């Protein structure tokens, strides 16, 4: 007798959802490890729980190695398909983004090591202050990026508005000139 197929939808009961998350997370990490060993491939896995806790797996020893490989892969792919100028453009455009993600990942990993492996009650005042400073720095970087994206969106909308006004003006001029004939 086989198992019943599970309908994929959000589990409403919080405790059941947490139990399912824990079991499936562990199986996912085991599968990633198996894939890495059996097929001799590099695997990176990042999972953030609903409470914000980080779970990670990397077959290459560190996630930074795989992130660097990911970046170089796309740089090489872009260079081959579009020529060197596009690769340089891609590199310049995304290097800061990838670097900031790597720094944020290191911050999260550091905080996870400090907090995740011990209880808050066991942390010293200096540990808590250091964790707080790291969280503040990560929050500042996140807010700065959010602000930058919002400004870019606003600028794009202003450009679109300007283009639409110019198009409207051109159409009105055409309409007036066609009425005169």
C-alpha cells in the first residue's frame, strides 16, 4: 500500500508546519549531500525559516567558494555570448551586488554562529553588543539598498511619464493638424 499524495498548500497549524519544515529540511540537506557525493558536484543550499533562522549546506567547504564560482560562471557565459564589452558591463553592474550579498551572508553566518549555537541567556554582554552592532550594520545596508531601488523605480517612472507626455503632445499636434485639412 503506497503513501497518499500530499496536497501542496500552506499548512495552517503552526506546530504541524514547524514539524514538517524540520523533517523536510533535514531530508533536503541529506539529498544535497547525496547528490554532491554520488555525482561529484558542488552544491550550495540556503534555507531561512519563517523565524529567520539560517540553515545552510555547502559541499565545497564554504558558500563563498560556490558564490564566487556562480559569479564567474555568468561572467564567462556573458562574455561568450555577447562579447567582452557586455561581460565587462555585467561584471561592473553586478559585482557590487554580489559582493554585498556575500558580505551580508558572512554577517548572517557570524550572527548564526554566535546566537544559533547557544541560548541568549548564556551570551555575555559583549557578545550581545557585538551581535546587535552586526544586525544594525546589516539593517543599514538593507535599508540603503531598498532606498536605492526605490529611487531607481521613481526615476524610471518619471522617465516613462515624460515619454508619455511627449507622445501625448505629439498625438495632439497630429490631431490638430489633421482637423485643419
